């Protein structure tokens, strides 16, 4: 049996986020899969903000990569240079698989994402931030996109007495291709929660104190409004992780660093190198979209390996978003549904369980199956 496994085509997946782990899992039975990630566990970022206000959730949102694959292996390492299918890792190890999937995602400010690669350190940082937040009377959130809105809702649900302010240079909340009715509904609920919105004027400067730490905050907008707080959180700033790409792969990036892909999610100019998730230009940056791309690429590589069927083209998703405001609040815009999804629907879809069970079901391989 080992001889058959060794003869299978090799696939390296760089990055174990929502797209990467799904692609690795779905190819585990047909290819020699190697998943590479610098962290020891997958962090379910969808529930990260809930874990900030309710630290008991931290025990539920980290899933060890060693439990993902039944046949393949997990390498705790990081790509430092990738040119074509030639991969150089930080350890010095070099890989040249038959198929390469780039899925290194993006960075985003804490606490929506936690950069610490060790689960123990990541949990400790989240607990420290929770303690700092718990001791604050006034909270400033800079950024009125989905993260800022969701974090405001989480804070008010767990600490209704805290004063929460959201500041953004944009004239309205939630930038993007969404119906105004969605913004109006979210603003209505935020108003009921007592969240203060300071929109339409840039901050003269960001607070000098580190985000997510207890410190006196006193800044002003260009319009002259003064904002004070005891803690602040940065809720903007997505950066694709693509700086390790070299040669033709580096040339495939656009001006913002996103990797340009074709309709089958192959990197521009490449036959066996794919890019998915936040680092690719295929779609908007959401966990669900990354997972769908991982599934499609896994299917296309399976087709190439087996010679059965035809590759599938990726189609951009219609406008969709779900923004919880605590476990029982929020609103969303769903494809194929007229009008705006209200709090009850949002709570059922995401707000109460934060999709944790879906992740737990994937990481179900016994420890003994780990090959790394």
C-alpha cells in the first residue's frame, strides 16, 4: 500500500486557512499531500471576536493541523521563496510538487486574526486583551467595516454598560456592494445598543498606544471632534501574504499584492500552480469564498490526476454578507432572498454558534494518523 501512496502525484498546499485546509483535505485520498503552515493549529477566525469577549470560546476555535489528514503530512514551516513549483521553506527544506496551491491568505489586525503561531501564545494574548477590555469603560473602534461593526456588537452584548464608539472616514458604515437597507438596519440596531458612530471625517492620527491594551486614548478627527477611550482596536487593513513569491509568480501580482488567477484559479501564466483565498484576486475576501475556492481547486486537480471529467471555472459569488451584532443581533444580505435578513436569521446562520461545529467536523482524524 505504501508503494501506491508513494506513486501518487504530489500536492503542496502553502497555508492552512479556510481555503488551504479544505483543498488539502479533499485531495488526501488521491494525492501525496503536504500542508505547510507556520502555526501548529488552524484558528477559526470567524469566532475570534466572540472569543475576545467570552474567553471560554478560546477552547473551541483552535484545531491542530496534525488531526486534518489521514494520509498526507503536515509540515510546520513557512515558505520564504517560491518560483514556479519550486518551494523553499524557512527551515531550508525544498519542495517541488506536481501541483502547488498558494493559500497563505492575508494579515489583519488583532483580534480578528492572531499572528502568534503557537496556540498557547495566541490564547494568552487573547486572554490579556480580554482583561484589558473588561477593565475599560470607553472603547474606540477605528473602522466601520464588517469587523468593526461585529466587534461593537460583541462588546455591547457582553458588556452593555461600556461606551463604544466606531470612527471611520467614510460617510456611512459597511463599504461594499451592499443594499443601503442593510446599512440602515445595522445602524438602527447599533443605535439601540448605544453604539456611537463618528463617520465622515478622518482621524488626525491613530492613537499612539498599542491596540488592544489598556491606555488613555485622546485623539481628534479632522472635523475637530475629540474622541476619548480607555482602549482601542484597529478594525481595518487587509494585507495579502504574497511577498515570498519570486520570478513569474511575483510578476503575477497586481499593484496591491494580490495574485491574479484565471477562471480555474490557476496563477496567471502557470499550469499547475493555483492561488486561492485572500491572497488571490478571484473574489471578495471572506472565509466562505476561500473555502469554495479550495473545494474547486481540489476538484480541478483531482480531474487532472484522474483524467476524469473537465475542470470547473470559478464563478464570483453574488453579493452576500452576514454581520452578527452579538449572539442574537445583526443583519445580512443573502443571495436569492429579497430584502434584508434580520436578527433571527443571522443568529441561526452564524451569531449563536459562529460555525464552530463545521470546523470541528473536518479536523476529525485521530492523532495516530499524523504523518509529520
